[in-house]
C-alpha cells in the first residue's frame, strides 16, 4: 500500500458528474508521479472511501462539486475549508457525502493526516458517458493541477 491515494469519484454515466472518474483513469496512465502513489476509481461507492484511505498518509479526492462557480472551474480545498450543504436523512453506507465519510474516518482514528479535494464545477449532468465540451476542453489543465499536487 502506498502512502498517497488519489481517488476519483462520480458517476461516469451522467456526463460531468463523472469527471473525477475520468481524471483518475487518465492520471493513472500518465505517471510516474514518484514512489508511493496509488490511483482508485471509486465511482459512486461512498462507503469504500473508508477502506481505501485507512493506513494512508495522504488522500486526494477528485469529484464534481457544486460551488456556485462557472462550469469547468476547478478548486483545491481541504475538508476543513468547506461545509457540506448536502442534506441526507441519515448516514447511509450506499449513498453519502464525501465530507461525512472523511469525518467518520477521523472519528475512527483512521483518516490520513492530509486530505485534499479537487472539486470541479459541472456544467452538464444529463445521461451520457461523455463530459461536456466545457470540461473536456480543460482536462489538460486539471491534469496539470493534480499532477503538481503529487509533486
């Protein structure tokens, strides 16, 4: 197990909702990023986050995020920088909020010391496997930003 894990989240069947999955797949083929980096496509498997990050020193998440920004905007932040506005009736292991899973990991004493989230504002959430042109045209920019984080 490597010290760093890069996790792509989202549904690749709903256009821009799958940007995290598209990026982690592409990043995993472009390395090397140095020793100690694993890549994982978790899709919409929220509960698997807990198992994927345990024992790691650093976790980097890539996901679409509704930030009130222009579609295609990428932002780097930590869980402490933001509050979730997602309202769920209860904690579910099948659907959840990334920030809730990170908080649960912290409570269990299993969270990496460093957690970074790259959020990308979606433009199109219609059914389809292709990213919107807005996001597709910026993939190289996203790759550069995340690769710079990896060193």
